[in-house]
C-alpha cells in the first residue's frame, strides 16, 4: 500500500509531485514537504492515474483550484447531457469534477465520466447507497462495499459525511434552514430512525483502509454547513468542524490524504473567522468551500454571490472553491450554467491568488493590460479568462475588425475616436518621445 502522503513522508518525490511542481512552477521539494505534512493533497486514485489523469495539487502552497459539480437527478438522467457538461466545465477551466448523480444507472454514468475526465474526479458515495433501498436499510456492509466499488472504478476523492454526530442534531433542527446537505440530511435521518451514531464515523478506520489501498483522498463533508446566512458560524457548524479535525488526524495516521469541506452561506464579515477556525481545528488540511455565498437574496445570480465570497475565502485560507451556478437553489444546471459557474469561480480564485501574492499570478493581468493599452484586440481577448465571451462581445460591439490594421487600430465603440483615452495615451507617448 502506497499513498502520496506516505511516500512524501519518506522523502520520495513521486511523478505526481513532479507534475504538480511543473504546473505550479514550484520546487518539487516544497510540494513533497507540503504533502508530507498534509497541507497539500494530490487526489490521484492509482486506477485513474494509470489511465488519463493529470495530477492536480490542492493546498495553500499552490494556486487555488476550482471544482465543478455535474450529475443526473431522478427527473433527468441523460449521460449524453452529463458528458456535454463535463466537456463544457473542462473547457472553462475546471480543475476537478464531481459527479453528484442520483438518477439513472449510476455505475454506467460514473464509468463513462471517469473515462472522459483527465482531472481529479469525486463522488458522494452515500448517494448510491440510497438508490433502491430505504435509508434505514443502509448498513456497514452496504457502506464499505459501495466505497470499495467506487474506489475500484477510479474515483479520486470521496465526500464522506463522518462528522455529523447524533448529539449535534438538536442544534441543527433549531436553524432557519436546518440541514441543507443532502448527505448530511440522509445520515441524520438514519441516526434518528436507528437511534445509533453516524455509521460513517463508527466505520471510519475501515473506510480509511479502503481509501489508502487506492489512494483515494478524503473530502470530509460538512453535513451541517449553514444553508443561509442566518445559520452561519452556529454551534452545529462548529461542533462538526471540530469533529472533522479529529478525523483529519485519524485519516493521516492511516496514510490517507484528506481535505475538509466548508460552508456554505456566510456573511462577508464572518469569512475570515471561518477560514481561521478551520485552520485551527483541522491542522492545516486544505479547505474546500462551497462559495461561500454572502447573501441569500440573489437566486439566479448565485454564481456572483459565491464569487464574492470565494475571493475572500481564498484570500483568508481556502485552497479549493466549489463552483456555484446561476441555477443554484432553482434547478439542475444546464451546459451554459455550468460554464458560467466555472468562470465565476475561476475569477474568484485568480483574484484571491493575486491578492495573496502567489508567484506569477499578477503577471497574467499585466500581459492583458499591456495588450489593452496597445489596442491589441487579438492578444487582449486571448489573455482573458473567457476568450469565448470576450470575442463575442467585442465582435458585437466594435465597429472595427478584431485584427487591427494601420487604419483602424486606435479606437473602438466604447469611447469613439475623439474620446478614446488609449488612443490619446499613444499620442502623449509620442509627445514625450517614448
């Protein structure tokens, strides 16, 4: 049994560590050290890495990564649609993918998606466990067999809701929105019906053994994350967070890579505190946040509210942002929703990387700005985070060709010739002999 963290602890620089170091332009020794300490994870199932997986590093030493969720529901179960969403998310720049399918043939959907996914791929195993059975019929055999089967299929990271303990439920039911996590709600119902402790918590060591066998990374789920800003940073959320910290240490003892999931809906002024509490309670494990959304009043625009929160979260301590689409809270996203969600999260991640001075990130902005100042539309668009949209808007709005010529390269329809500051700047430069 070998895992990235076990090998890194022995000082072995794996080919996955080298690949991450080359992408991030950071010394492999730094990546190895961060991995050994559990501050950086490289989700890379030994099955997936033999196929088409390109390793990705997640942690504070590297750039902030973005995850895109796709998946069927009971009302919609087209594998073709999910493959199109996968392609759209990857083209928009998603660093990882998660399949949250709850409808259709989940094994077929999962296998097809993994075959076409060159980035780390995650799932929430409890979703499959509920298919075809009542929640109270889930037992240790079902749990362990499902986790092992998905590990054999090549899944790189699992969301495991092991921190939702029975004693925390009275805290959660007092909330405005209760338990909004699907996995958290299912496990809460199981505990009430069976009058027993969370089976994922009770089986945690056995789950670790399976995860370590395939080097599947834990993404410890925040089943009690706040689903509205009124519930943010409450006693239920913090109680679970402390339990997740305990599980971080147990996972590391078993040579498992582990990251921790976080909220959710948080007012802007509480984001820094939440990031600091996670670092304190979870021993520096990479933090994976959903957004966070800073207000509840923008259904249809929650990719924007999450990007606002994601920038702050990334600056103050998060390593991994889960995208939120415009359809969040309203319905299953389509291809364009997926694309917009990824782009919004990528903007947030990049803005946070620039703000925290991550090497080379601001240089991308500078290169675009140089092209903008030179009215070099072709390079301006090519340097943008979403060239497709930039090209469309430029073509629609500008009276001049995208490719400048000697006659039409000095202004556009935004200002017109006489009011174009960039054209005037060129004249000023000539006056000063530059």
